[in-house]
């Protein structure tokens, strides 16, 4: 747990960085790509030549004995809600963790919302909803949310997007902008890797003997040698992706929830990842632990065949995340922990403005 003085320093640092980003990078961008809820009634006035007759208020016209029209203004106020995944996988990162990156990205967007006088809310979740902070206006609210995020301890449990999306749909009746920050390592978003391995069957058969010499599962528990290449894929990727049979005709509950939330709200998916999840360095024998389940496996990274297969399956997983979100018509962007997220956000805003 952070000391109070250290916490205040971190809040102040994030406030300075976020405000600078808002002023230097996002001036006009945020407001132009996220629209208000529609048109709000403003007043009635007497009809003038050239006015649209469809705007005539017939009730007032009947009472006054002469035509009046309704006038509307755009309802600019937005409600912004951040859904932040605090499951165990968020602790991973080479220069900074995925959860730290999520906090900095969220803080920047919170100050953008503050500048536009929007309401800001927050939900933290893992396999259930952890905390809910009702959307409110003002700087005090934004600083409170950032303080709450900075003291978060990732939870050693898996991610359930369905529960949190169903929850936000219940508590937020009116349309809102929802920023979903997660690594999306979740059942029902990633498919069954065995299906993707069919084309590599012959290659795996040839490599089975080599692979079995380089991987052990159950390290620290009931150690045993992996028997073949398919076991390797299952053992390693079950540390990240729960299996869902993509051959099923029915969509998973997770995908259904994403699709429903996308129709009800302006849902933006921000997928956090670290480059080390895409490629393993050649550093010899290492032990990999699932931060959410505690499962361990041992991998000989000096084995180029192993590194190649893991990289391929990681790429397959990322592709499946992208395709799932596309099917649900969700705007999405990827944020690497080591990369400049300000550049990523600006590119996203510009792309969304054109669409």
C-alpha cells in the first residue's frame, strides 16, 4: 500500500502529465469524436419566414393563435465510464505493467472529460465487479478516481467481461461512452487453439520429440514431462486463454454481452499488451506462472521450435480478439505498455473522426 505522501505525489504527477496531454495533443479531438445524447429542448419562439414547418409546436400555436416553433440545442454533456480489468494478468509488463498503463490512459481521458464538463464514472472488475463509482462531474471526482486506481492491487482471478458489461447496462440506463481497458485474455473472446493447429499437425508430429525435451508442466506441484507439441500449446496458452470452441454455432456469453453493450452504449475497447507476450527471448530454461491461477510450466526458450510455435499462437489469439470485437461492431485500439500511449490515443481519435 502506498504511503499518503507518495500517493499524493503520484496523483499530482499524473494530473500534470494528463493535463499537458489534453492541452497539447487532444485539444478538440475528444469533443469531436464523442457526441452528446441528442437534441435537448431549449425554448419556443414565434414562427419566422423560412423556418421549418416541422418544428411548429401545435399546442402553443393553438393557445396563442399564431404559429410558434420549438428550438433545440445539442445536448453536449456526456457520461464517461471506465471499466478497468484488475485481474492478475495486469501485473505483467517489461517497462511498466499493463495495469499501470491502463491507469495512465484512463487518467488522461478523465481529464479530457473534465475539460468538457462531462460526468466520469469508474468500475473495476475481474471475475466479478469489484468497485463502482457513480458518474459525477468535477475535478474533485476525477482526482478521487485516480487515487482509487493508484491503490489497486490486481486480483489473482480470471476476467469475466460478461458480468461487468451486464452490470454497467443495469446501472447506466442512458447512453454513455464506455472505455473498456483490458488485455482481453478471457474465455469466449479467444477461440480454441486446437482448431487453429490443424494445418500444423504434420509439423507438430515431427517436433514432438524435440518439444518434449524442452517443456515441463506442474513445476513446483506435480512435475511431469509434456508428451507432445499439442500438450505444449494447451499447457502454455491455458495460462492465458481459456478454451472456447469457435466451431460452435452459438456465440459465447462474453461475445453476446459485448455486442449488447455496443448497441446500448458507445463502447470503446482498449486492449493492453506487452511485447514480451508476442515473442520470447532466448534466455534458456524459464518458469512461467499464471498470475490468475498460480499454474506453472517450465519452458526451454533456447528451443527455436518452441519460440516459433508460441509466437504463432500468440498472433492467432490477438487475431481472434480483433475479429470478435469487429463482429460486435466495437471500436478498438491496442496499447503496448512500452509504447507512447499518447500517440496511440491521438491516432485513434483521428481515425474515429474520419469514420
